[in-house]
C-alpha cells in the first residue's frame, strides 16, 4: 500500500493509492460509503506493546467518520484511545471465482481500508446520540422501546471516531480471468455466489408472548 493519496470525488477526504491490483481500486466516494454501511463488522488493526493486533468489532458510519465502541476495560480501546494509528478494514465476500488453474482462482469481494488516528468521544450527550444512531441503524424504531441507559453503562462504554481522510476501496466482480491458453481446459469454471441472509427471529424464553420482533435492518447486506 503506497502512501500517495488521490483526491476523492468530494472535497476534503482522500483515497490512499493502491499499488497491488490497482485496476480493482474504486475512487467513487459513494461506493466506499456503501461498503462501510452494509458491512456487518470490521477489523481494527493496531500495535499494542510492540505487537500487532487486529480486533473484530462492530462499526457504523455517519458522514465522513466511522465509529466503533466497546468496554472502557478493553485493551484494544485503551490502546487506540491514546492517539495511536490504526487501520480499520471492512470486507464483503460476494463469491468464489473458480478458474481453470489453481493460480487463477480468486474471489469476488468489496473492501475498504481506513487509516488514521481515532478520537475518543467523551461528551456524554454526544456518546448517547452515537449509541442511539448505531442501534437505530441496526433495528429501526427499537431505541425508544428499550430501557434507558444508566450512567454506569454510559461511563463503561468507550466510543471512538475515525475520520475518513485516508482510505482505499477495492472491488473485484465478474468471472474468472483465465489466459487464452487455459480457456479450452475441460474443467468447470465460473462463480459460486456468497449471500448473507437474516433468519427468522427466535424469541428469548422470557419475552412477552405478544411482543413483536424488531424490524429488519435497512442497511443490512443481502447480496447487494
């Protein structure tokens, strides 16, 4: 990954120039936003005590910032909250690409990498608003029906924000890219799609019998 950057379609944010497989790089800001929005989780990579760590967590985007949260006791959050550099990645797997040689097998995917220094959200009302936004994006209309957060729960939650000022997005779509000499080889080749779907809600044993399940998340990826 090169450190050179290319200006995105909107003012301010920049894309980090990709050297490996640059033809897969996408510079449309809307594509980058879409991948972040429909991804169910991310990995935050950073260095703790001189050792590399990549931590899976849940994220959400508002404008040109991506957020994630966790316990204030988390080793990862303690490390990233003290102005350390991180790399946040989101990957959507769309299909296995089977070619006519093992060398040319691939995958259809969409991915985003975000680089920078996260900032901890410390203002109480801003933190609550962000947690509410996260909840509502996943389960619209549920926040108002939930028990309000206690001060202890708010204080125990750390919310981090990363500006989308240094990013890269890559997308691979389509059939295998076999060289001409391989195309007559007598073996099946093509794409095996990978889809994500929500199952039927399973109620907790203590849920009221007349309680309605939550609405499905509008931003969830279902093959698109």
